[in-house]
């Protein structure tokens, strides 16, 4: 895979050339990767292309109606998924800055938030919104300080925070800086050295190539982040399209694959400084894991968090390997992947029900 092909692609985005066929983003880079990794297997290449074609041509219905907005701050919104009349404790889900938040409400059969609401909980979902181009915009620490903490303060009583992926990293920092009723981490990285030296070196080269164009734009497009994810496991990225070629159209498995890929290939860009901090400080220097990440002027220490916590870790996660976990005292290891643990066929037994049980066991501080 040729890293130097990426900045010209970003230059095309900057000048309005982002229209592509529906498919993995950036599609040209995916096709290059497919060509490279199936050079000796024309049958695999044909199967993956058939799967890609099936995905592109799959029918899409009307998008699901999103829950109503309850709170707003600096372009971010908090959506209320609670059932009418529910008096349970508020649980604020903090998704990653990467990809849209609706992975937690993917489809009727695979919605963690709607299932929790049906169990009597009061789930809320943070939508980070879409940043404007600004080279001097907020980094990740500033988003915690200026967006997440003020939104937490809008709740009448301290909520539980439930963070997914990078959202969990940010939720942990928020829990260290304000009073919350509990903290649940779901596939959340903290010790970024756990990504491994090879992955970190690959991602560093990606940022070296893409960073100057991102600085010019004042944003980090999702294509840069997606390219980094592909480098963590290119074989699996291709294999899932090979497998999809054999999935019967109209089945739950077919519809779920389409919904998941639409989610994975969507998403707003990151503010430039948030992307820079992610690539250089988090992945490059492991500032959280080494105790050097400060939010609100103080280093964030997971061991100092006073509220009840749970750390839900995937043993099969290639995006956020188990070695990156904060390793909070109540750690539960799950046998599912980064996305599968949230929306897969075993998600209810492995994640949804244990999370609900943990929420039910929290002391009532109201």
C-alpha cells in the first residue's frame, strides 16, 4: 500500500472532489489494498468485489427516526432515549469522535440504547456534531473541558457515564474531573502503547503523510482515520466483503452488514487539533497511559476515580486491543470484536445484560 497516495486524495477533498460510489471510504485506497492482498488469489478478489457490489446495490429504507434532543452545547447534542415515565438513573453514552454515534442505536434489532430503555434505564446519547475547519480548534482535552463537562452539568443529578471507544477515554477524563454516578468503559483505549510497535509505526507514517494536508484544511477527514483502521487489520477488511457475497439478501445478517458498513463509512471529520492529539500524543507518545495527559490543568489518573466503575474489554478487538484497556478494578473480558460486542448476535448476552445488571446494582445516591 502506498502511503504517498493519500495527501493528493485529501487535496481532492479540500477542493470539493469527495463524491464517490457508495462503499468503503476512501474507495480508491480500499481497491488498492484489495489488489495488493489478493494478487495471488483471483478467486478471493472476485468474491470481495462481488460482496462490494452487493453492498453498493443493497436497498436502503428511510433512516430511523432519532431520539429527541434534550441538551445542546457548542454544536453537540444530547438525545434522550428514555421510555415515557421512566424514573431510572440517567446514563449518558459518550461515543467516539470517530464515526457517527448511532452504532449504539444501529437498527431496531440491534439497539443497545432502546433495549436499555425497555429495561427501565434512562439512556442518553451524545452526538458530537460536525466541526468547522479551524487549525486552532479544540483538541480532545478541550472537547472534554468545553463540551462534555458542561453537558454533564446540565443534568439535574449526576449521570452515569458510559463511554465507547475513544468516547470512553474522554468519559474517563470527565469522571476524573466532576461528580458522576458511575463510569462504564466499553472497548475504550487508555494505554495506547498496547496497540503494538508495528501498528503505531504504521499510523505514524500515515500521519506524517496526511498531517500537512489536514493542517491546511483545519480538519482531519474520516478517510484518514479509516485508512489507519485498515492498516490494523487489512486481511479482515477484505475478508468481510468476501463473506458478504454469500449472504442472502433481505436477511437480518444482510441488513445488519449494510447498516454497519454504512455507519463505518460515515462520520464527520475531527477538529484538526483533536486529530493531531490522537495521532501524535495518544498513539505516538501514549500520554494517557503514561500519566501525562492533562484535562482541566490536572493529569488524568484512572486510579483516582472515586465513583463505581466497570471496564468492558474485548479480547478479540483489533481496533482497540485488550492491551490498551485502562484495566479498572472491575474488568470484564468479552469474546467479541470492537463493533460486534455492541451490535453482534451475541451482544445482548455479552454486553447489554451485564451492563444493565451493573447499572441496577449501583447505589442510589439521589
